[in-house]
């Protein structure tokens, strides 16, 4: 079953992100009208921690999550009004956004939690165990990203935000994996 983007369907062709696509939407689509199988923030202002890279008041974002009956999760991110032609990192983080404190959102949400936090071990800090939503903006500062993972949030432990970072997320050995630089913006998401 196809999912229909409410706006900018063309953006689907530009989906960025390291996660390999799985069975997108095949199960999620069967629950039309359900309330708990999806989340949509609508388009909202991003909390800005950097005036140039996430212009306060001008930068907006929308996050949608679909929880499939197959046990997987699809997360879509759209951003508007960021710096043009620029690479950013983005991930689901544990807690909601701080109004002024970039660290308030905590670390990356991990399906299997690394006992060592903050986690930079590639066994845990990877696009299958975390939700990575890296993107590169177009000339208008707009972009889309999508992440697909084969797990769902447990009821008692859910992500709380998407953080926009300085650069694309690194892979590599412990110490590098999952890092993406400074936190420039944030959207609270009731995953
Ligand atoms: Cu992050």
C-alpha cells in the first residue's frame, strides 16, 4: 500500500538517509484511522541553538512516524528554512528539547542500549539501532529524510525529539560512530 505525502510528493525521490529501505508502509497502511500507529507533529518552528544554521523563527520542521504491524518503524523528517546547500546530521534523541540547552534532549535513542553512554560504539551507534535522519538542504534550505528500522519503541521508553546536528553522522570506530557535531536545532516529537 502506498503512503501519500500530503505535500511535496516529489521529495520522496530525494530521500536521504543511511538506512536501507525495508517494507515501507506495507503494514502501517492497514491501520488507517488508528491513533497509536502514527505520529505527526505538523510543521512547527525548530528550537534554534545556532542563529545561522537554524535561523530562529524561520526554520521549521515536521516529523512523522509510522509504527507498522510488522514491528518496524518509519520516520520521516522535513525541514524548511535552514542554511542552503548544507549537510546536516539528525537523529531521534531520548528526551524533549530544551528551550536553550542543546544537551537537554539527552543522547541518541538506542533500541539496544549501549552500557557506555554517550555511545560511540559502532555496535550500538549505527543506523539500524538508532534513528538517523541526515539530510542536505537544497538552495532554499529545505530537505527531507527518512529512516526505517525493524523495531518499535517500547511503551515505557520512547524517543522525545529530533536533534539537528552540524554535519552528517560519522561511522567508524568507537569514538567516532554516531557523532555529528554540535546541536544546532531541535523539534520535540511525541514518539
Ligand atoms: Cu543526534
